């Protein structure tokens, strides 16, 4: 951690929440060319892209709205007492600019940016974007070693294709990621799966690969502590990504133990 | 059931949800004159009528909005594994056109349409509309034999009259239905009754007729399985109607065992 | 209680909810000069003022919106069977007019109005407004004897100051009230405290004064009955104020036993 | 005019616009039983009723919303220099309570209230409500002498019937009023008629009775001063009603010369 | 024209506007397999597709919303006296189902559908969708003979490419259409061009091809009659398409003189 | 002007409008400590402050919303052909942080920031905020020489006080500015004054000082070119500020001829 307060979020006790440029969590906004970039350990990154949606568009506006609303959040978790931004040097690295009229070109742009982050040893936290965002992100950060995944969502996103064989959609990213060796299916757990279904193709395929799928009914029956204990056991201590997908996607890469530079 | 896929909802794996005419559940839209009407077993019907409201209007727009939003729903229930539209030939039969400036004329129009459905042996599922919609629907389907009813609502709708003796409102349909012999009060259960009250006139009258009224506090205390088991016991195996009333009313006529034509 | 129905809310069985001047709960709207003011036991008062907010403004519009929405509420609680407005003569006394461009002048105007109510023996119920509203209200009603308080909120509002020493904000009213002897900290309980935190300064100070702070996690663990039993024990039978603060603040002064004039 | 400021609207230089009970124009709210009712010359009246609409409902909420928004208006017209409320004693007389589930009963209630105003010599200004509101208002104020009318609207509201012969709708009030002798068609002018049409039945009937119909194209061609000069000439100096109908209806009864009590 | 009223829009004098399936203009909804399809002269078609937008998405929802709102429109133009649906047999042919995750596949699907319409001699009217919709539509209807065009818009949509050479966007369709020989630039007029600009590349290229570009300032200076007279002269009497693009695109193919089957 | 493209707004032909941090006009976001601050000639500054409003609050959210929406604007004016950001080095300098609970402290903070800009020779363009924002801005930039002003607004904001003598509100800034010698009333013109009025005190006082007040009726009668020619003549060639106030305030300081550093 740095000695000064450069990486400390602006407090609303000093500057009103509605004032100032709305960076994620009121952290400093840097680019890969900025002076103190080498001190950065974690980066919040926006991926304003929703070309994978087969349905209602709009998640491309997610990063800007999430930045705006994040200015309402205070810096300490009152239950755990943890103040996350005192544990690592965090910044807002801005958005990866997609190409909204070309899906493949956008996937390349996103993968390339995350590849740069990997090379610099910066752990990313992503705000999307529709769920297809996860695929190029994983390509950029998991080329060498497959990751585990804890995935909170209504849907598995494990389908094969839509509209007669089209394979890159918001319903297919984790099928592709497992096929490409970016995720280790034996260390993948999906929590909260629910809602009306097309069929059981996604669940059948996932379970055949070893993915653990925990429906919302099981979560309600067993309770959050039991389910989360199982999830931690499944992913173990190797590098793991965590995703929570409501309207827009938030994806965090959890570093493996010992990874933080500031701890080194 | 028909051998072809005529009665199968359009899947969003083939046609995006935002495309196509928004029929209920993306089922085929037929009228009583359409070629394959004789194969129809269940019909979704809109009743865009809210002349019984004593308060805020708008449920007349319910059927169109419910159609639009129903295009978001997939065809299989993931918990039970049931895909309802594979069990009976279902269609959207459009709306009953009400007369928005004459309450009695509208009640006649609705009753007449449901009488036609009854004569053709088509089991209706209704989207309203305010709660008064239930009265002319029951007149059309329960003239010969009183029905049982499972009713999910905040209010009993068992009041006698409003504004000095006016007897046809959204707060009175089931009082009228019991008086007219359309509902068998000993087979009526109302679940979830709650909210501020005028007085106890509605509950007192209903319980005197034998209606079982389960307030929300009792539901929370005993749990959903116990309450639903009691509800099933109350209505038994004779024909029963099920209503869920939030903003707009959804009413389904449950056929008695052995009724579906396709089972014959 | 009066013998006629002057203090009875208008019923929606007689006058539609959307009709008529929207006074609180459809009670009569009086001023301190009105003929029957001497019969009034409780008064609903609006304080349309939000100058203490350090964040998003708007609660100044609270009283008018709460009046409008209160016309949707019926007069009897169906669980307890209590019809509150049959127990005391209640009216809507309108708004205290604040000075939206001067915080201190507004505090004086509010204090003075509540001082008048105290002198007339009218128990107030307040609709704000941001949380700073509570301070001048307490100055007006608790000058002689400190009150107990049951406070439902996400935040303690026990901070010392914002923006470099400014002491009158929506985050500081109960610190000031305890300092000024308006609240008896040993009879104050705060229920539901939650959400991200700046630090622990507010909680530390409050607990040091003897305030009982019950976080939302404790409420979920122990249940509402146990927590409310503790809260009643804490405040005892001496005069107590109850606050529920969501967007706008609602504050009720609970009279001590034997206080209502109609009981005398 | 009264000598004191009882009939003067509250100024926002003294009391903020968002504070206080939202009466029309911040005038005093009286009822027909109030002490100073005999001094009243003009009354603003709400008629929250939309049972005549054949289309989207909602104008029943018009009076409450118009009251709320009227608190934004200042008391002087800067172009003419006229401050209307210094010319006559004006008050808000509240709403006529309609019966939202019975069209004829509502028409009777409205007519009876306006008949009372006529007998007391109070000139009404009405905020509706849908356009059918005009018919019972005219029955209440024009039984003895037919009125002239200046009507600003997109539609003539001169149709005969809807839905197979139903004669009381928002599209028929002025046909009924002319048939009933409440309007003198030779002193009726309708300005701004526009929009897609069913047919020409309304216009043909109106012009056959002598109504002057000025379409929006003619207004644009000739200009406002020329059209308004013609309108004034058509209605002359006998009692005339003026209506402007956008979402909700505003209707003013213009007194004949010499009518104001305060001028007597 | 047909002798019966099959092709007549439902009137709101008979069926309320909020009732019934919301087809365009309340016309009959047919498909290319429907019994009376051979009598159809004009078809309203939805193209719910916005993959060409470089900015805010959403026009994919345009056709459904336009259908819903079109139920508010009456069948006669009161200025001209023309009732369009009495002049040709018109229907709603539903939507062309796009592939929201593949731009080229969607362009093929759209072109193929319009090619079918051309072969059947049905003149289409299109509701989009973003402006790229026009390109596959033109490919489907103008393969043999280039069309003239009257285009009402803020932008020329004559740019070459975005994001480094990508040529199919909502800003480029008419550049492509001219390059592909689908539009005759000498018979193209663009009216109302306005708003901030990237540069002059689009205008320069268009004018070099012979396109007549009329900015909004020129329209205001010369007036609508003069500009429209010039526009009619530019397109002449050969087949021409007319587009009006606000949020969603509406495109009509004007048949050349003598084209209507019903006139044959 | 700088030789590189550092001060060039990001083009939506390269980066989609919805992507990237939303600075004003997509200009670089600098602070007074940034490396290239000495090259800056004009700065866009946000003042998120609305403590002067006597009515509805909210303009404190103006700067953030204006930044967001400014990302929709292209860099060239198509009528004049001017691309403003090629004429001077412009940046977004972020917000002046106000103190939302203390009016005088906020005025000091704003004045101090603008005083810094003046000392550095940076010409500011301000986005507010309510109209009181103008007073501390003028104190910061016009201490030495009174400015002329072209003011587009509905109101003169020349009142003396509200609520019994309170002198700092959104209705009084220019009265204060003239009294303090910050504006030269003989070089002030207010255009578009309209709407209902309290009285004529503001206009009378302003005209007595020599302010030229052009009501909206005069603007419509004489036309924009004539009025703007008069306005230019009034302010002459000395330093002048231009304000346009709709919901939020935009204020530009027009440099006197020869002022731009890049021209030097």
C-alpha cells in the first residue's frame, strides 16, 4: 500500500456525493500511461458492451450508471469492519472502448486490454455490459491457467447457440469458456439459478462437465452459510473469478493467496 | 394434443422476444371463426375493463401490457419440469371488447363471450381488468354448477355496496357471485388477506357463508405448503376457479378431472 | 373524544379516494385559529424542509406527497382491530413554513411552532423533511424533560459534523439532541442500523452515552418480537418519541400514560 | 372586494411554493358552510370524474394534480399587468364528489352542486375531469338562459353516440348541451380543431346548428388576434363559458357585464 | 379494393382503442400464408432491429411501440378528407425476425423478406428499427431499378465508415445504397439536415453524387410548400421511397403511377 | 493552440458516445495541478450547488447530468462551420465542491476557485447549479472591472429579498452583482423575460439602473437578428458574461478582443 492518500476514495464527509467526476467508488481515474500506474494492484474497469444480448439492450450504459451510483457508497463494511481500499491500491482505469457494430472486433479489443492488465500484474474488477463480456475478459486473464468461478445469476449461460447456430451470445459465454479451457468446470459453482426455462440442455451439459449448479430452491432450503461454505470448498485456493449478474455484470478476479504486490 | 407444432409458443432461441405480434405467451392468436378453433382446449382471454374500480383506474390497459410482458417468459417450469403448453392446445383468443361507458352493457358482453366458450368446451384463462371482471366471467362459466375458488388477494372483495347502495364494484364481485349461486362458499378459500380495513363487514359475511379466509399472518405462521394443502382440501376435485389479483386480475378455470378433450 | 363525526376521516366507501383536498389521512384540516382547535388531542404536521441534507435533496416535497398517498389508507388495522382515529381527536394542522435559504431561521420557525403545540397540550405527529427536522421538533417539545426514543433507520445520525466542522446536518441531529439534553440517551434505542459506513465514530459515541444500537443483523437473528420487547423495556413508560426514516421522516411523540385529554 | 387580505393567494416571497396545503392558486379553501362564503364571487371547483372517456382513463386525478401545480403560479400577468385575484373574491371550494361506478348518479351530483352555486350567485371555474364534465356543469348553470361558448380543443365533442347508441361520453357533451338548450349554437365557437378524424358527422351537425368551427390551419393562417376578435364578436356580451381542454378540462363561466357582486 | 370491410381498420366508435390485439392501425394481421394475402396491395411491416446503432440502442422495440400507439389514430385525414385505407387493401404483415447478434445474417433475413414482397407485388411500408434498416429493405425492393428518395432527417446518413473502417452502421446506409445502385442520387433529396457535425465529409460526398441536401435553415427560410414542391420535382414520377426518421424509422415505398393492382 | 491533439474532444467516430469517463464535451479532465495546465485557455467548470433555490431543488445534480449529455454533441457547428475546440485549448476542470449545508461557506469556496482561474488567465465556462451560482462566480472574475452581461432567462433575478429580508437567493444574484459593482448595468441586457410575476419591483429597479430588459413578446415581434444586434451593441467590446438559464445555469465569460493566449 502507498503511504499517502492517493489511492483513498473521496469521502462524502469532505466532498458532497453529487460533486466531482463520477469515477468508480470515487477512486482516482488513471490510464495505463499515468504516472503512478505501477503502484496499482487492483483496477475497476468498465466494459460498456451489450452486443451479445438476444433480448432487451441497454447494458452498454451500465458502466457509466454504476460509476454514478457508486458515489453513494461509503468505504467501510460495517459488519466485517473491513475498509477494502485500505488493503490494496485501487483505481478506476476507465472503459474498454468496444465496437458496437462488430461483435468479434469488440471481443478482440476487450481481450487485448485484459491481456495488458495481466502482463502488468493488475487484478481487474469489471463492470459490464451483458454476460458475453465475461468471455473476452477470461480470454485475457486465464490463457495460461483455467480459473475457478463462483457465479451468482438466474441463468447458467451454458447454452450452445441461438438463432440457428450462433455461438456468441449472453446465454453462451461459460460454455465457450469451458470449451476453450479458460474455466476449470470442476471448480465452477453457479448459485441462484431460477426462472422459466427453455429446456434442460444448459444444466445437463454443465453438470456433465462437473459444474455444480445450485438452484434458488436449494439456496433457500440450506441457507446462505451452508451454500457459501460449499462454494468456497469447490473453488479451493486456486485463482477464481466471482460474478454477480443482475442487469449489468460485475466480475471480480480473486487473486490467489499471496498474490497482492503490496503484501510481497 | 395436436401432432404438429401449431399450438407451440414461439421460442426466443429462434425469434427474439421483442419481435413479432405480442400474443399471450407467444401462442397463436385465433378468433372463434378461425380454422383450427375446434382443436383448442384452453384459451387465454383479455378483458380490458376497469369500470368497477372505486379508486385509481388503469387495469383496462392490463391485457395489452400482460401480453407484451408475457413474451419474456420461457415455456418450461424448471422446478416441476412441466412444460404446460405441451399438455393442452392453448391459444390467445384476443380481448372481449367492453363498453367503457356502460357497466351493465359491459357485463353482458363479457358474460356472453364466456358463455360461448363454455358451449364450445374451451377452458378459459382470463387477464383483466379490475376485480369486477370476475362476476360476468363466473356468470358465463358457472351458471349450471357453482364453482369452488382459490383466491390470492389482499382483499376479500366481499363487500355489499359503495357510495350509498351501488352493488357492482371491484370490492363486491364475490358477494354477488355467492348470492347468485355461481360460487359454492363452502369450497371458497381466500389467501393472503391483509392491509388496512374499512371494518369487518366483508369478513363477517364471508365467514358466515362458510368461506375460509386465511390472512397473511396465518400464511406466514403456518407456511405455504400447509396452507396450500388446506386449500386443495377445501376445493376438492370439483371444478374450481383460481384467481391472483395484483394490479390486474388473472383468473383461471381449473377443469375437473377427466375434462381435457385431448385426454379423451 | 367528540360526540359527532367531526374528527372522523372521510371514508372511501362514501367519497372516492382521489376526490377532495388531500389532508393527512383525510382528517379535517385546521389551523391554530380554527373554532374547534381546543378539542384537538393529536395533530399531524408537515415540515417540508431538507436543508440538512448533505446529499440528494427532495424531502421538502415529502409532506405533500405523504398527504396525497395517505388518502389510500383505510381507518382500521385489521390485525389488532384498532381504529386509531376513534381513540383521540386528530387533525391535520398543515405545514410549518420553513425558510429554504436559511438553516438557522428555519430551525427557529419549527421550534416555535412545536412550542405552541406543547403549550396547548396537543401531541404532534410529524412528516418531514430530512432527518435534521427532528432537532428543532425536539427543542419544541422536550425543553423541560428529556424524551426516550425508538428510532428505526439505516443510520444512527449521531455524527459530530461534516465538511470541516459544520454541526447541523441530517447526519447529526441526535448527537445535538443528546448534547442539548433533549433526549435521555439511556432511554434511546436505534433499530435496523445498516449500510456502508464512513467509520465507527457515530456508533462509538452513541454507545458511550448509553444508546442501545441494534443492527439489522441482530434484528434478523433475534426476530421482531424479541427486539421490540427490549425496545419497550428501554424506553419504559416515560414520554418517548418514535421515528421511522425512509425517504422522508415520520416522527410521533408518544404521550406518557394518562396524558390524553379525552381520557381525563 | 374584501378589505383584508383573506382572499389573497399566499405569495412564494413569504411561504415557499412546496409548503402548505395545495389549494388552487393557494387561495383559501372554503366549503358552502364556511363563515365568509357570502363574500365569495368566484369559486374554483374540482370535478375528479372521467367516466365519459372511451379511451385512456386518468383525468379523475386532474383536480388534485392541477391544485398541486397551481402552487407554482404567481399572481400577476406581466403582459397585461392584471392581478386577477385583486378583482374578485376567489376561493377554492374543493371537489364535487362523483360516483365513479355510476355515470348518471355522478351527473346528478355535479348538476346539483352547480345549481347551488348558481342560486348563491357564485361564478364557477371548473377543473376536470374528462370532457363529459361540461354537460352536468352546464345543466347546473344554464337551465334558464342558454350560454355562448368559446371552446379551445382538438375535437368538437359534437358526436351523437359511441358503441352502438350510447349518448353520454367525452365525445358528445356539446351535442347534448345544444339539444337540451343549454348552449346557444349561434354563439358557440370552437377553435383549434385538428387531428385524425372518424368522419365528418360531428362537424356537419355542428355547422348545421350554426356553430362556428375554426380548424387549426385557419388559426395558423389568420393569426391569433384575428381569430380571437371573431370569437369575441360571435359570443357577444351575453353570458358565455370558456373551455380549454388538453389532458384535463378547465371550464370558466364568464359573467355577463355588470354581474360581479363586488361591482354592485 | 375489396367489396367487404375485411381491410377496414377497427373503429374506436365500436371497439375501444385499448382493446384488441395492437396491429398497425388496427388493420388485419396477416402472414404470407394467410387466405386473402393475394388481395393485399400495401403491407405495414415491422423490422425490430438496431444493430447498426453506434450509440444508444432501443429502436428494436420500435415496431411494437408504434403498433401500440397506432391504435390511437383515426382513419381519416381531416384536412385533405382522404381516408387512406379506403384506397388500397392494407394489412399488418408482422415483423421480419432479425438475428440480434449477427449484423450480416439480419441484413440477409430482411432483404429476403422484402424480395418476397416485391415478387408478390405488395408495396411495403416499414417501421424500424435504426436507420441501417433501410439498406436491406432497399436491396429487397430496388435491385432492378434504382429508386428516388425523399428523406426527412437530422442527418444525411451518408458517411463512409466508423470505428476504423466498419461500413454498415446507422450513419452509412445511403452511401452504401448509392454505391450499390439502389438509389438514383440525382433523384434523392434530404430535408431538415441539422445538429452538430463531425465534419463535412457526408455532405461533400452526397452533393458530389448529385444528392440535394436541404438544411433546416433553408426549410425555415423558404417554407414548407416551396421545399416540398422542389422535392416533388426532384423525384419526379418514377418509383420513390419516403423516409421519416425520428427515434424509429418509418419508410414507405411510393408506387409509380399506375402501379396499384386495384386500379388495374 | 497546442500542436498535438491533447485538447481535442474524443470523436464518436472512434469511441462510442456511451463509453469513457463523461467529461464535458469529452475534453481532457485536468485539475489545477495537472502537467499541461499552463496551456489551458478555457475551462469548463461544474458548480453543483442549489442552496439559493426558494422552490424545487435539484440543480446540484446539473453538472453531472450535463457532462453525461454533452457526450452526445459533435464538435462542429454545421451552420457556421466553426469547430470551437480548434480555436482554444479547452479542458474540463471538474467541480467546485460546495458546502451544501452552508450558503455563505459555499459562496466563499466558489469565489476562491474562480479567483484562482482569473489569476492564471483561464477563461471559465460554468455549468450550475441554481442562478445564485452567478454571484460568487462574478465575485471571482469581475472584482477589478465590472462586466457586461447578455442574460437569456424567463426571470430577471433582480429581486431584493425573500422570506422577510433574506438577500441571497436564486432570484436576487444580479441585484447583488450590480450593487457590488461586478456588473455594469448600462452594459446588461436580459432577453426572454416572461411568465407570471409577483409584481414589477425587479423590472422597475433594473430599468432604473439602466438594464435593458427585453420581454419575450418583444423578441417575437422584432425577431432574433434585430434583438441580438441590439444586445451586441449594448455590451460592446468590453469583457462580457453570457448566461442561459433553463433548469441549470450555463455561464460563459466572453474574453475581450485580443485576450486568448494562443493568439498572443
